[in-house]
C-alpha cells in the first residue's frame, strides 16, 4: 500500500508544535517574534482561515509565556 497524504486543513497543532515554531521565531526575530506570529494570524484571519489564525495566535501566546518566564528568572537572579 502506497502512503498517501491526507488533506485536513483543520489539524490542531500540539503544544510541542507551537513550542517548536515559537523557538524558531525567537531565534530568527528575537523580541519581534510575538508580533510576527500575530501578523500571520491576522493574515490568515483576513483570508478566512480561522484554524491557521488560531494556531498562530497560540504561537504568539507561547512566545509571550517564554518571555515572561525569562523575565522572572532574570528578576530572581
């Protein structure tokens, strides 16, 4: 049996997926990572793709959570 791609545009990203994209954005764009994720969310929302918009908003949330954790660790040091 030949493997086939199953097209499902509404696949919900896992927390691991969101974390991986957040880390990549932070590595490439630093402090702008959350804003860039929100930009992509807005683009997808304007095109009517709520699933992808929601996923990018999740990435922006993860970026902010990671930044908050870094700030808290820096304050403790």
